[in-house]
């Protein structure tokens, strides 16, 4: 299992290639919510998301022999762009398998970092089959988006920084998709700090896994939080089960409301997947009342032409 | 005329009540533009705009006797909210004259700071007449939005901070509406730093005043840059004529393109009035090539339901 020393080592490894992102606050938002909120702005991270941390850690940890044929993954989102960027920084190839219905803006971001894109049908099976073929053809090393110790250690560096930037946090609220960021955060936080996972009701596999103690691997999510559609990985689930206080569910409308509040009050336009944390605090105000609460704003890659609240309300 | 010492004094006076805003950069944006851009993020300022600086300086400079009946102004924008906030901080009343077609979101921001709103017809004459009546009725002190030494000194503190945060700037690009920020910035910058004003073609009074040497006071602006619709003040014009290298015009479409670039690359959603600076640099790339360029992002009060590029492209 990943240790806090792994996260510290990851932080030293990735520091030259990532931003130490700022922590932002808003008095007016604190007044609305009734507690003290500290936002770790990974939306301002390189490539626009915390995924840069894990990707750089994974790519720069590879021995020369494993790295020389490049890296590969399947992702239409931030992990794909982050891995492409990390590979470019190390000077190796990257191969990103992307469903053929992915938005052009997402593909452009991946291409901008010099990756080769391989399109496939938009099903999990097609993704996995295509990735397997790419790995066989190229000899590239597969970097899993979350169920990977190096990725978990890399993502944990965001919370590591936050805990150094802000004293005496009572709790930490982190979105859960595959669980890389959640697991990494749980590893670095002192046991006195309560860790909460925030998840959309429409993609509640982490909630059901946590409540039943049995990992849910099959589900069909339908949420505007496109970064949280994956199911929790097994490594991530084990850490979550041990260290997380609760999984807090939020509705799609609560996500939109939180996204708008972050926009108008904090002046940060974040992805719906990032807004789940504030939505979870708003829905559980009594639990957080008067507390010092850290929230990780995970990504800022919001397409101006595709705001989720335009089409849904 | 306002001196650099006035700006330094203003900075000490307002420091407890404003944010020292961060300077942000984007490698990808630098590559697009071909120079090194340093963005002073006044969009993250208290009340969402640099106007907080001048307003706090003006309100906290008033002797007790002048302050006791409160302050007044006419503004449907950031100056109104900033003045209301400054008055609330000092514990005095504020009266803000607002045209009756102003958006509810703007009025709500002003009301949230405890101001009294007085509505009037949406003409300059009605604004001035209404303000005069308010001042006569209440004894409040009128704080002009830009043609005022204390306001100019206060706004100059943004550039003062920027110049302390970033070494060896070659030039500074500042939006011009009434000219308060421009004049304040020009006062604090070393003469070796070129000062450029950026202005929409559709509100080109500063440009015409600068080129002819004769202050244009009458014009009918029609621009999405709602913060830049005012004509330059006389104090501001005198400073501009002495210290500004050039006034750079930009089209409405260039403003929109720049706003979108700031959104997608810098992850900052700024008002169109703020995006004019990047638009001006993009339009004059050869002049800025390879240079270190400071830009002030003046405000971040963008209504999620009224993005300018939604309706115009």
C-alpha cells in the first residue's frame, strides 16, 4: 500500500514540473455556508487539473528501459492530457485511446502535448481492447488513471501541499471517481482530520461500495460530472474503506448550484466534477458548521461553449 | 496632481481592507502571443474588481466630519459595489444612484454591502440630477468614480503591487474607461516602462482625445465592455497625455476572443472590460514580441447567465 513517504517522494520528484497551486478563500461564501472553506486550486494546475501530479510521478518513476517505448492510457479527459504532457516533458511517446464521440476540444488538448490519439468505439470493452492492442503494437507502458500506486502517490501531493498551506483543518472533502485523489489524500492526512468523499447521486458506486463494504464494479453513471464516471479501483477502495469518514452524495442540481457559487463568489470556473465538494458541504451544513474545511478544486477545463447549466436548467 | 507618494500612502491606508492579488502566468498563452505576460488578477480583488482600491482610499481618507453623512455616487457597476463595501467597512451610509434598467445581479451586489439604491432614468442627465438631489437631501459626500485624486491614487496601488511582484517589466497594458486606473498606473511606473491604454473601438474617446490632444467629452459608446463606457476625466487626461505611450484600439470580436483565451488558458473568467488588454497585445504582437508585459485584469464580475459571446457569435 502507498505510504506517506511515497507521497513525499512523489512531491520531490514532480515539483519541477507542476505548480504549487494557491489556496483561495471567500468571506461571502464562508458566510453562506457557515464554516471556513479553504479551496486548493488544482483548476490552476498545469494542464488544468490535479491529474498532472499523478501522471508526472508515474512517467518520471519509470526506469529508462520501461520508458523508452512510451506510455499509453485510455482517457478522453484530464488524465489523457496530463499523461501526454508528462511524456512530452520526459521526451518519450504517448498513445491515448479516446472514444470516437469525444469532444474536439478534449482531443486538441491531448494533441497539443504531442500525443498520438487512437480512436475507438465509445464502450468500455472497445477501450480496453484498443488499449491492449496499442500496448502490444508499441511496447508502451500502460499508466492506469487511478488504480496504480504511483498515480495514487502523485495525486496525494495536492493534499500534502494543502495541509502545509493551511493549519488545523478539521476535515477535507475530495471528489471520488476512480479514487486516486481520495486515496492519496487519505494517506497524507493526520487521522484527526476527517476525510469525506463527495460523489454525484447519478454515479454512486463509491457510496454503495463504502456502505456495503463490497466493491461495486458495474454501474452505468449518467452525470454531468464527466470526471467522476469511473468506478472505484480496488487499491483505492481498500484505502477508502480504512480511512474515509463518509461518502456524501449530491444531486445534479446541487452540483450546478455549487459550480455557479464558485464562479460568482470565488471567481473560479471549475468543472462539475470539482463542484461536488462544495455541494456536499452545502447539503450537510450542520456537520461542517464552524469547522475549517479543505476542499480540492480538481479541474478547470470548462468549455465556454458547453456549460452544463445552460443545457440542463 | 497625484504623486507616487500619494499612491504609496494610499496603499498603506487600504492594505487592511483589500487583497494583495496574485500575478498569474500561462506558458501556453505566452507561446501564442510571443511574449511574457504577467496578469495582475484584480478579478480576484474584494468585491471582484480593482475599484475596491480607490473606493477604500477615498472613504478612509475622509475626515470624520465629511464622512458622517455617508458617501454617494452614480454607478451600476463595480464602483458602486466597491463604494458601498468601503462605506460599510467604515460604518457609514452609502447612496448609489443606479439606472432603472440595471441588471438585478448588479443591484443585489450593491445591496449586499448595505447601500441604499436610488433608481433613475437611464440617461446621463437623469443620473447627475438624481445624484445632486441625493447629495442635497442627505449631505453625503460624492465620490466620483475616476475624476478624483484619491480614487486615482487608490487605483494606482494595483500597478504598485504588480511592479513589486514582477521584475523588469518592459510595458504595462491597462484598460481605459474614465482613466482612473490608467492614470494611477502611469504615475507609479518608472519612465522606462511603456504604458499602453487599451480601449474598445466602439468607445474610442480616449483614443481620439490622445491623438488630437483635446479631451473628447461627448460620445455614445456601444460596447460589450460595460466598464469602459465612460469618457476620460480631465485629471486623468492630463496624466494620460504626459505619460502614456499609446492608446491601442480593439474590436468587439477581439475582446471576445481574448476573454475566451483567458478562460481556457489562464482559467480566469474576466469581464470584457478586462480582456481588452490581452486583445490589444494580440493585435500588436510585433510591438510586444519577446517583451515582459504586465496586464491588469480589472474585474471578474461576469454573470454566468449573460456571457457576451453567447449572444454575439
